[in-house]
């Protein structure tokens, strides 16, 4: 059986009428109906469980995230273990000058401070194990967080993530 897919979408304003608030009654929860993907609006980190429930029941899910991107990395980290993530904002959009949105500064805003610190340590020559120790994570947690960084940046390897990170640092420093 193929992994369910989770589509991450940015919530610009009002929630779609088909979306189920994460704190709904048990009979209204996304995993309880079999017609179409579950749609879940995440208001905060505690709402991830509703999307996880739907995916564990074998359903695809559409997860609506706040426009500020605050929950994107967490959603990718948690749901990426059990489902294929389709980050619609990162994959389909291009800036007006023809550059890929995944390498723009806004992508880095989708990483929380811990993810940014981890990629900065790795970019400065630390191994994942050394970076994990520095941040206070297990090696396995650090590896999962690097997978989130790669997903958010739209790259396949840690080396590619480091190149994008260093490129971003040079762009913001005026080089």
C-alpha cells in the first residue's frame, strides 16, 4: 500500500468551508469519513495530531498552515515520517524575475530557530552528531530535523542544503 499524501497549503485569510477545525468533535474528525482527503486547519502545534490521525487511517490530507509559515517545519517533520509531503507553496511557485522560490529568503523563514541553527552548524563544518550534541538533540532527532530542512529547501542531500544555506548567507550579507 502506498503512503498517504499530505498537501501543505498556506491559509490566506478565512479557512475553506470544507476544512475541519483540529479541535472538532470526534464524529467530525477527518479520519472518520472516507470521501476525499481530510482537510485540517492548524492553529497551533497541538493541532498536528488531527492530521496524523487522518494519515494513520490511510487518508490523504490537505493541511492548511498559517500564512506566517510558523508551523510548516513542524508539519513536515511530524507528518513526513508517515506520509509523502507535497509542499504546494515550495514546489509550484516562482518569483516574477524567474528565480525559484525555494532559494528565496522567504523559504528560510519557514525554518524555526532550531532548524536554522542546525543547518548553520553543519554548514560551518560540524557533523550531524556534533551539531546534535551542540543543540542538545539526539543524533536521530537531528537527522530528522535535517530531513525537514532539506524538504523545506527543496533539495535532496545535506550537501545541497549547505550550499543553499551558504548562498543565502552570502546574499543577506551583501556579497
